[in-house]
C-alpha cells in the first residue's frame, strides 16, 4: 500500500479541539477508566494514520466517518453521561443550567394535568439554583420557554423514567446535538469539508460548555440548522415550521 505523507486539516483540528476537552471535562463519574482512555487514544491515532495511506476515495470516506463518529461517541457521549449521572447523585442543581430544571418541573406539572404556565416554581429545586446575588430568577414565577420544549421532551421523559428511573432534561438536547452532527454530514458532500464541518460543530469550545450544562441554545441551533437545510432542499413549508420552532 502506497504511503501518503500529508496529514489532513481535519485530523489536526480533531486533535486540537478534542484533547483540550478531554483534559478539561470529566468523562467518568468517578475515577479513571483506562479502557475508555485507551479506546479514545487508539481511535484518534487511527484517525490520523488513515491520512498516511493512499486509500480509495470510498474507503477513505467510510473509514474516516466511522472513526470520527466513534470519537464523538466515546468523548462526548462519555462526558454527557457523566454529567447526567453526577447531577443525579449529587444535587438537582449540580452543574446544570436553570432551563433543564424548569423543563423537568414543567413536565411534572403537565403530566399531572396542571398548566406549567399558570403554576409557580417556589419551593422547587429551581429556587435553589443560583441566579444572582441580588436579583430573583423570573423563572421561579412563570415558565419562560415555549411549549415545544415540553412537548419534545415527553417521549424522552417516559422512556428515560422507564429505563433509568429518572429523567434529565438535557437528554433531548443531547439528542438534538447528535442530530445536528448528522445534518451537517448530509449537507456537505466533499469528504474533507464534511469532516472539518462536523468536527467544528461537535467540539467547538464556544458552545460545548453550554451543551453540557443544558442551555436551550442547543435546540435553537438544531432547529435553525434544520430549517436552513430544508429551505436549501426547497422544502419551504417544513423549513418554515422548523425555523418557527427555533424561535
């Protein structure tokens, strides 16, 4: 097999963005998993080594997409899982934004037949969440998000409670984040540009912390992207609905 000596931009970018994330955020609930970190190291190494061999375009694309998907699953999937379990074990307000807390409480109201918009959230974990040293969080007195955030969370709420015995409102947001990666892969045809685009979306240091703590900006980004994608495909009605949901 012929050797190609050039390492592509996407490989450099993946290392530059993924390694600092691994060093900054916990991937495990407690302790160090040598199996996990070895798997991540081997995956990243194979991703780079793939550039050094003159593979056919089809084989190259399949291998690189597969390795990148595995890297995202191992790194981000482990981090998201650790964030959810650590919060469940420690406190409802541990390392989470107030929006997931209110979605969880709003769902409980809704499934008990109460209107989340007419109820207040005094005496709930939302009141414990630190909003400001002097100001009061307005979310304590009324539900501050659109109804779609509640509706899209209901299926995940039911499945999560059945499987795990509890629900974290970041779960649907994490699923939307994964859908964002998938849409990015479908939109861009050139394999090198596709890989760079997915890596920038998946490991962007500008938004990853927001994703981890569950800010609903993730949902806005996902539905905006879906709306633009559908408009690009001349699906004007579906694209308009997606853009409306985003806002």
